[in-house]
C-alpha cells in the first residue's frame, strides 16, 4: 500500500474528532475509532444506521431542515450558527453540545457528506462563565453609576450649604481678622470640593458613565481662565507662572479638557516649593502639544510608571502633601476618553515635564467658533430682579436665600414640589427661577421650569443646580433657551454671573 494512503486511512480512524460519513439518504457508511470515546458506540455498530441515531430527538426536525438546505448547496462549512444550536446524542442517552464541520465529496458519481464532531462542553462552560462574568460586571457598573449619582447629590448638599454660609459671612463681617479666617475657611471648602469632585469623577470616568459633549473650544480662552484661576495660588506659594498659548480651536469636551489641564497645573503647584511653572503650546504638522513643566521635587524613575494610578502619591522630599493622589488618574482617564496621549519625564530635585499630545484630527477650523463667554459682572441689577428659589434641602435653601438677599435680591422660596407648584402658579412673568434638579417625589426642577414657561407663555429665565451635572446633561436632547446649568457645590461668583446674564 502506498504510505500516503496508509497515513490517510490511519488519520481518519484515529482523528481527534469523531468522523462519520453518510450517503445522500442520511445512512452512516463510515465511523472512525474516535466515535467510541465521544459517542459510546462501536464504529461497526453505527454502520447502516441513520445519522439521526446521534441526533437528540428534540432536534431532529431542525436537523432535517439543515440537511435539506445543505444538500441543495453543499460546501465545506460549520453546521449551525453557534454552540447553543447543536447537540449530539451518546449511546447512553446523554447529550453534549457539539461543533460539527461538514465536507461534501463524491466517490464516483455517488455523493457523500463527512461530519467531524467535537465535544464543546468545556467551551460552552467557558462561554457561559464569560457571559455570566460580563453580566455581573454590567450589573456592578450600573450599581456603581446609581451609587455615584446618589452620592454625588447627597455629598454635595452639605458642601453647598457651607460654601454659601461662608460667602454670606464674608459679606457681613467688618473685622479684618475674622475676614481673614473666613477666607482661609473658603480655601478649605474649595479644597474639599476639589477632592470630592476628584473621587466622583475618576469613578465615573472608569465606569464609562461620562460621555464627552464635543464642541468647538478656543484654546486661548481656556488657558486664560486657567491662568486667572491659578495665579493667586502660585503667588501665595512664592512661585511664578508662565502661560504661552496658541491660536487654536479644539473640537473637544470643554469641561473634561479644562479638568485635565486643571489637574496637571494643580499637581505642578502642589509639588513645587520654589521656582516656576510653565505651560506652553506647540503646533506641529501632526498634533498640538501642550507642555506643563515645573521646577518641583521631581519623581524617581522607578515611580513614574505608577503616577497615573489612583491614590498613588510620590513625594521624594518626605513632606506630606494634601490630597489623595487622584489628579493624574483623572488625567489618564480623560486623555483616554478624548483620544489624547500623556507623556511624563522627571528628575528628582530638578522638576517634572508632562506633555499632552492632541492629534490634529481633534482641531477645528480657526473661524469655526465664536466666543460665548460674556463678562457681565458690572451689569448686575439686584434691585430689579425677583428670584424664585426652589430647593428641597432646608440647609441649602436657607443658605442660598441668605446669600442672595445679602447681594440685594428679593427672594421667594419653596421647599417641596407641592410648594413649588403653588409658587409657579403665582408667578408674574418678571422673575428668575433658581431650581435644584432633583426634588422630592421624583420630580425635577427642570420640569417645574417647563411648567412655569408653559403657564406664562414665555421663556422664564432659570438657573438649574445639580449635584450630578454630567448625568443631567446626558439626558438633555437639546440646549434649553435662557437656562444655565451649574454644578453643586456652586461657586458663588458663577451663580451671581448666571443671574446677571439671565436677568429679565
């Protein structure tokens, strides 16, 4: 016998897969030795029997349909759509999930079909485990998102109260020493707010609960705002800050982009005891590079790969720094979300250099954006604007009312959705509404605003406050005219500016 023929014969007999050959009538004409281990039949016992001998009875009608379809257009292919579609029947009556590979051939003019059968029990078990794990992960992510939404709202409420009360006391006291203490307290509140935002934001970013809201953003405007934000802190630490911008428009999420740079600058200030911090921009043919360089304590080379991990802090000076190490973790997640790259180089005792690379695909045409920020602080007219405050948290409501009254506004309040409904019915049309988004009874402040506008037949101006603003913005289908959304704990200047912009 030709050696190649003998190899072929032995391969068919002892193939790792059970091999069965049937004729055009579905009668088994060949079975290899492997069917003994897989199906429990002696190969000779299957010869002359119908192929349905190894098909579970519950699947035989569907099997005939498969066979008829295959014989109309025979070709080498897998039988069935997925593991769950097929099963084979053993001699002892038990079933197992099967994968079956079909091949069509002729001996002379007579057609035959070869079926290679493989037990997929282990693979089915692995697939089911993966599906279960994925479902469990999805449930955990949904639970995490629900917790974050609840925690965001509940934790921000007392911070909102404290911030407003502190701002009110600053306006009431005349003693400079008390004023200085209140200023220090204000800084502590701001620090607490940033920490809370960091804890919640990094969790939302990792769980996929934040969707970028893309729009055209002028880089120069963002950097000027950051310069104004950080200059007082930098001066207080005896440092210098240089910001060199570029005439570029980005197509990005303004909030996330600003947060990314805020965290990098904040980290630079935190770890620089003397010298300067510089933010520079370089536009190349491939990308926009934003570099932040400091003369701080630096990072040991063996620690650089860990600095983007949550809760990881490096301080080679041995001095305790405020914070819990979330700033660069947020930088990592925001960069990933926006499609940017982050690179870090550092030398202990010399300083740190961080580069954010923004591919040109994220840059917009220079003329595609128009400034929308309008300075209106000088246009405030407290005496001519009546405010309607709807807030179901008593502490926040009282603190907000006190602060606004000290600013010279006439304020009417409601502490529940029912009170708010009566208040809406009494509006004259010359008020401005300030509403908490989440109210008791499942109603939202935005629904009250819509009801008031429908009743008055005009777009009553409104400021909507929320402890979980990203989630609120995701559910909005389109911008709402004469409406501003502010995140709790709200910055008092931002609140006053919004009122001034919207005042009737």
